[in-house]
């Protein structure tokens, strides 16, 4: 149950990072690095999500 909650939290964080990146893209000037930082956070969160999914499937907790 905890694993499913962690997967859901990672997915929600990825969606929030996408929304933040879109906001930064629309509002910031060209010298701002917030969009790049948002992309880096999204990449790390995606790797965490993939690791959680792999862990869950290998242990048999997800299917």
C-alpha cells in the first residue's frame, strides 16, 4: 500500500513540475533558469517513478 502511495505522489509531483515549467515558460524572461531547473526536477522525478515501478513489479507488489 505504501508503494502505491509513493508512486501516486511521484506522479502528482511530475504533473506539478510540468505545470510549473509551463508557467515559467510563459512568464519568465529569456535569462531565467527556472525552466531548466524545472526540467531537471522532472527528469529526477521520472527516474524515481520508474525505479519505484520496477521495484514493485520485481517484488510482485504491483502485479
